[in-house]
C-alpha cells in the first residue's frame, strides 16, 4: 500500500508521518531521529519547486537593505515555489523512489513533505490510483503564524503557505482522502490514530499503537 501525507508547513504533517512510522509504515529515510520526512525525496522536491534559498554570500549593502525592509536574511533572486522541472522528470523520480523503498516490504510505504502539495497530481501518475492520501489540515492563518515563529523563511511565510494552501485545497476538492485536523490530533491522538488505522487497513499491535500515541507530544503542538 502507498500513502502520501499532504499538508502545509506546520500543519501536523510531521506528527502524522511519525504516527505512521510507529504503526509500521516505511516513511523513507528521515532527516534526523524523530522527523519522518525522507531526506532523499525532500532534496528533489526543493529543486523541482524552487523552495526559497538564502544568499549566503550577501554583500554588506544587500544585508543593510534587507534590514531596512525588516528582514533578517537576503534571498536568492529566483522564482519561489514555481515549477523548475518538467512533470515527466518528477513522475519518473517519484516512481523510482516508491519502488526502491517498497523493497523493505513494510505494511505500507509513503512520504510526507510540504512541497508534495504541489506534486499531488504527479503522485497520482507515479504511484497509481490506489494511493491513499491523508490531508493534514490546519487553518491557513494558524499555519502561517506557526511558520513565522520558527524563522525558517523570514518574510516569505505567507506567500509560501498560500501557494501550498491553494494547491492542496484544489486537489482535494476532487480526490478521496482522509482529513486529519491538527487540533483534533493534538486533543485526542488515540481517536485520530484509530481513524488512520481504519483508513489504511493496518493491523498494528498494542505496542505500536502506544508508541504512535506517545509520539504526539507538546513539541508537535505549536
């Protein structure tokens, strides 16, 4: 079984991916322990969709101009979250990625990464119509506020979140999925984890369910 977790930055997608991992899913090689976002696929997505990158060698004048605008970094002057690779390349890479990681023979294999919101149609083409989608939903304004607090993309948060919001909401108007609301997961993780288990038809043991529930901790609730 193949599953994709789609959601904005700070929408609860990391929490849901961690839950899936503890339930026995193979979510790809993570960036670091406790963050189940596949590093290899993330690198490709950031190139395909021009995720904002800081200009590490900005001049003194550029830094001063950024400070006057109330920003803390100088960014490369390139399109942000716009297509930079053809769909044929994205689809081929996504197909190769899932086939490689399915060799682990887990009950299900999948991935989460915010930029997957922009590649939802690519996923359907690459992974087939039987793919299961989980939408980690959080109000747009709350997702923006939470991303701002992290200072990952200072000055770019609203633009980025709006682009992802438009893509994912449009996609799910016509695509079946399980919606996991951020507030519901934080308030009653056992109930929401049960919905995920039922949706995917998983058969975890009590130890796995306890680990998945325990993964939803205060660090995921901001």
